[in-house]
């Protein structure tokens, strides 16, 4: 087990380390009198220097923001490292061997091996950077230019080029004295029957650095058609590089993240570059993996994520992969106390494309259009369901109810329950009850399914529930079925056409109506035994009792003229109910659309709503 560093060793490291030399790695210092230096504070934005360093005392202090401490505190604050790690790094820097109490720290051999790997990566990065400015790197230069990056941008991010060939980097590192064992451990080489060869060949190279700025791996982008490898190829897992613990760009963004209490997660290396160049210097990206628990630990340390505020903004492509990434991020949301948001650029563009087509301001504006991550995740989840059917909307409600129940701010839950009710065209009280139920039980695992998959309820229920006789809609539907069963000859052809697409609120009525329509397609629509028997033959068995009741139910008419008027009126009421249901569907669709990004669809739905309302009024006036 790792032990505590001895107190006297900590004091020795502190006394041997020149704080001025360390601070000048981050801040430009100028003389401020005998034994004192000053510069712009790295802990807050300022125009007049108020940050002072006194090497003889081994301390620093900012008269602007009040930050102060010794060299260990400074490195911990700037690099966001733990105390022991910071002391070990400073000890290695001055060549001092630490001693531990009740255990041991990394052995000298382990520290030596790690440093050799760091050195190899530093040399490799310099090799790739130089290669970018050779004639063989024309494709790499063309790619960068086509993505809107000049030479200064490439230098800022350490972008380089891995020459085509099998052993350029291998020979370079061998000439610098690295052993075969060390070369294998870097992850920069593959091994075949003839030995080691360069893993990265003919590719654009991005150095992946840890939070302290040490290069620990590389990301490589394919440039040539004859390259049979993947589009992006990263360093494999090594002693230095663990992709689940690395955020690309964190070394450049850490200061701004800590100052502004904001972190922006984009999807790729060029997106990080584009965001930083556009002025969003808090942007980072994962390296070939989803944003997970280990990344969150880094973010929390940078944000000081202790409930005092801060925000994490995810940018995703609008495609299926981006939506999947958003849902994964939502699953990790509870690990934050910072607020989480999501941004999706117009037309699904990533930040790099957005900057290229519309400029730096468009990238900055993207963040202004952020919306809560849970809202985006809810909308993505609802896309799995057929929201044109009542059954699909109810199943969608059940799927997102646990997501609403998991919103950390309890005051937002009722508001989002009402919003989801609007999206789905359901009663807000029904959605709120579903959320309350979901909040009282562990949320189920989300199941992805086709939009029109059949219902798959766990709890056994009656196959077809009996209609509620207290419901006016149930009574109206029953009366319409009485007319269809007893007086089919009074129904006009146009009405039969409308009935074919008419829905009912209760499945019992729906199944019997299906039998009626099937009978109309097979035999003449005349009252009598043939008509009723054909309905019975094609309707669900559970409706046979209802059919028998309807055949003998008295109709409220004493003359043929009254019966004709009654039949027309009751069918108009049924059609009116259908129009109201269609309007509710369209209103739900309208609520799900964004008029800013889906204007044509939004206007189309508006026009359809007007048509339905005019048709409804015509029916009402005809009664």
C-alpha cells in the first residue's frame, strides 16, 4: 500500500524548488523590487498585475483575488493534481528521493520507466511536428487548410504528420537510445514477424496530453485511400494512456474551465481546435470512448464541483450516434452537481463544420442555444415510439416518466411533466401520476425498440377492457355502433369511407367497428341476420356479447325520417370526436417541433390544424 511521504522530505522538496522558476512556466514575471516579482494573476482575469512571488520566502500572493500559498499549492492549483502526486513530481524535478511512512510510493524503477515513456512521447511529438512541414505532408497540410486551420493553429495544438513508411519513427527513437522493451511499452509501434514497425503511417497526428501537459498518446487521422486502417486510430492502452481517463485539450482548457466554471464537451480533435479558435477555450473531447465516470472525476476537480455552480455543455451531432452519446451522458448526469446542457448545431453540423461555413461567431452562438440535457434526452427517447398512435404515446410517457422523476431540481419536475404532456397530447395529470409512480420505484432499463413495435406490458391485464359507461365518449361510441349494426342501409358511401379511418377511444368498440367494416366489404349493407352474422364472423370474440346487446337496443326514433336524421347526427358526432383526436395529435406534433429549425414542418402542421378546425365546425353546424 502507498504510504505517506515523510514530512521532512516534503519540507526538503519545498526548499529545493525555485518557486519563481515554476511560476514562470505559467506566468510572465517582472521585477517588482528587491527579491520580489509580479505578473498577471493566473487565478483570475486582470489587466494590471497584482500577483506577486517572493522566491526567498517560497510564497506567492495575489492582492486582487487573495490566492496565496507555496510552490506545492501553486502546482496543485494550476495542474489540478493531488498533494502526493505534486510532491513526487517536484521531487523528480530536483532529483530528490522521497521516503514513505507505513508503506511505499512508486519505486525508483517505476518512476524511471514512466519518465522514459514521457520522454519518448515528447521526442515523437517533435518528430511529427517537424514532418508536417515537409513536402511529403502535402495531404496533411491540405486537410488542415480545408478545415480552416493555418500553421499557427497547428503549432498551438502540436499537430503533426506521421510519414508514410514502416520505420521512420522507430529508427528515430532507436537512434535516441530507447530499448525494444521501452518502444513496445509506448504503444506507438506494432509488432509483426519481422519485429516492430510504426503504428502510425501517413496520418495527421494530434498529441494527447494529460492535465499536466505531458504527451501520453496520439490520435491519428487517415489521409490516403490506400490506408486500410480506420478513419481515426488512437494509441492503445498503455501505462501512460487510459482513454477512459483522458480528455483531449484538457491541458489547454484547464485554466479557463476553473476560472469560468464551464466545460464544453465536443466530439473530436478538430472540434476542439475549432472551438478554441472561435473563443470557446473550455472545450475538450473524449478520445474514442463515451464520456464516462472517470472523465467526470476530472471535470469535478476542475469545476470545484461541490454544489457551488458550474455547467457542463455537451455538443452532439444530430445523427443517431450523437443521440446515443447524449443518452449515455444523461445516464451519468447524477454524478454531477453542475448543471448539464446540450447543444445541437443547425443541420447537425459539428463545431468544426459550423466554424468553417458560418464563422467563429456561429460557434459561440451555438452555446447560447443550449438546453437542459434531460430535455434533449427525453425527446431522443420519445423518437423510439409511434407518437401518431395513442398506444405509442402512452408507452412513450411510461418510458420518459423515470427520466423526469430523476431531474435533480424537484421544482422542475411538474413543469416538465406538463411539457411532455403537451408533446404527447396527453392529460398533464396522467403524466404527473406516471412521474410520481416512477419516482417511487427504481427506473427500468431503457429498451430501444422500433417506432411501431407492439406493446409489451409485463403486468397481466384483461385482453379487452369493458368501456366505462360513465364516459360520455363511451356512450356516444356505443350509440354509433347501434346505428351501424341496426341500420347500415342509412349510411352513405362517403360516411363509410370516413369510418374506415375513424378511431374509437375504447378497444372493445374499435374491434367491433373493425368487424362492421369487414362486413361492409363482403355483403350488402342491409339490416338482417346475414349482416349481423358477417359482423360476428369478423369481429373479435370478446365483442360478441356487445354485438348481441346492440342488435336489440331501442333507437330513439319513431319514424323513418327521424331515424335517418338520428343516424346522420350520431355518425357526425363520432367523426367530430375523431377530428378532435386528430387535432390533439397535431397539437402534440406542433409542440414537438421547433419553428426556428423546422419551419416548413411547423407551418404545415399549422395549416393542417386550421383544416381540421374548419371541418369540425362544418360538422357542428350540420347537426
